[in-house]
C-alpha cells in the first residue's frame, strides 16, 4: 500500500506515517521522533508547502490544543495545505491573533517564504515622488496598470473562519464606509448575489472582478468559499478606476487600475483610496488588522506586509514562447508572471500580468519600483528578441 493511498482509519496508520517520515526525512525537516500525535496530518511526497515541512509531529503536539480567543485551532490554519498539496505556503490565518498563538509555525514559514525574520520591521513609503520613472516603459507593449493590496478589519474573523453572520457584518461595515467616500473615489457597492450571470461574466472579462473559487483551490480548501456568493461583492467608482473587493480572500482588496502605463497616477489613486477607506472605517470605530512586524494582515501569509501587488499587462510574445524561462527571468528581477485572467491562468496573445513578487520587508514605493524597473527590462529583452528574429 502506498503512503498516499493508505487508509487513515487503519490502526497501523500512525506507525506508517512515522516510518515514512523517518524514510523520507525531507531536506529541511528537523529530526523526527516516532511519537505521532493522533491528529497529525497525512503528508505525502506531493506536499510541497513550507507548512508541511515545518510542521513536524513535535510541533503539531505543541500547537494542537492551543486556541485563539475566537476559538480557532491549528487544524483550521493548516487545512488548506493538507488538502491542496501543491501550495507553496500551505497555511492561512483564520483571525489576526493566529500569528501570535501559532507563532512557532508561522515564523519559520514566513521566514522561508519572504526571507523575513521574526525580528524584522515592516517598512512604509507611500510617497510617489520617491519613484524613479523608466524610459523603457514603451506604451506599445503595455495595456493597463493596476495596484492592489489586501486589508482586513480588526476584531472580525478572516474569510476562512468567518461565520455567515461575521461575513455579513464585514460586508455591512465595509459597504457603509465605502459609501461615505466622495469625489473621484465615490461610487456604489454591487453584491455578487444580485448580479446576473452576464453582468458577473462581463466584470470578470474586463478584469474588475475576482474569480469564482473552484474546488481544490486555496480558498475553497481553507473554507473561505462557504456560502458563495453570500456577502461577497465589489465596490467601484464611476470610471472603475478605484475598486474594492469584499470578502474574497481578505475582507477587502483595495484596487486602483486604468488603461495605459501611468503607474504614478495609479499608485497615487491607490494611496488616496486606501487612506480614505481607513479614515472612513476609523470614523466608524474600526481599524485594519496590522502591526509593526507583520504590517497589514490578511488570510494568506504570502500577502503580509504591504500586501501590495503592482502589475502591468505587458505583451511579451517572444519572451513568452518559453514560459519556464520567462518565470526564471521574472524571478531574477523580483517579479512574478501571471496569465491574462489572473493567477494560474494562461497568457492569451502574449499578454502577461507582470507584478512584484515580494510583499514584505520592502516599502510600497520599493515594490512599485521593482515592478517599473523589471517591466522596463522585460520590454527591452522582448525588443532585442524581435531584432534577432528579423
Ligand atoms: P489579485 O488576487 O492579486 O488581485 P488576480 O491574479 O486574482 O489578482 O487577478 C485579478 C484580476 O486582475 C484578473 O482579472 C487579472 O487579469 C486582473 N489584472 C491584474 N493585473 C492587471 C493589470 N495590470 N491590468 C488589468 N487587469 C489586471
Ligand atoms: Mg487572487
């Protein structure tokens, strides 16, 4: 019987896990004792995440009886990584307190994913005059520009842990705060459940709306897609250049976007938007989840810190011919390439969503600068390839 297909109800199962762990001893797992706690997950060779490497039986024993003040446990934190073996991080936060209560798991995962130590401090710089423009951002290669960041409300569980009533309360508070905003940021809230399928598809096709979480994804396996589409929705201004997603992966995703390559205009609007949302929530007695060390807190530890992803839709027909090579080049420039419809989608017509890869340990301005410089470099490389192909 293979490890992956072993029957968990079989009373020899824990022995089998112990034997496999001893045999496999993944590179970065500390020595393992044969004492396997009864609730220890069945990790297979397909489990790639840092969570699965860090969570030894000893660590699981240490954490298994701890609860946050809202009653959340380590099993809720790791469930998505157990059920979705290919994930890189493999754990989520269920509330703000998780990072403290299960520190022994999150600290090493965060350190490995972000190269960010428990003693490091979050950096902030929202001043676009500190950005250096690039002459290489040729508009012929760039369709649109977007900046987004996750924000969540202190005192309420994050989507993996939110009950139906918690989620509706998050939606009510955010809707009320957003509807207080005016000027070019003022707009309306559109609940997902009240959209027709055609409206929903159109919003998605236009790159304004989040994807519907499918089975086997981080969100569905974390329990964050329960009751879909209840209490999910999108706020946007008239121009659809300032948008807020509600109750997708985080309580909020605050987004600024527009056609073209004017990153300064997009970034400045994002800064004004996120500042105005915070002010409006504070007026109602609420604040974002955040602290000096972790910055802004959200569901996925990959989005801590600034939570900021600045992207451009860039046409890279030749560079994109070898997607693995493109991924390598992007990685060396501190970038990530996504397809034309968001994470894990394909690039249609050579159009890639190129964004900064890091989120924490660098300020917003530094991350946007990484995106500007990297996209400029990719366009230069694409032009060199065009010359070679002539
Ligand atoms: P995130 O979760 O980081 O907000 P996703 O990968 O889920 O991003 O993408 C959300 C949507 O935003 C998708 O439709 C994607 O194509 C779109 N998008 C991302 N970057 C840009 C951009 N620069 N211009 C236009 N749309 C974009
Ligand atoms: Mg996403």
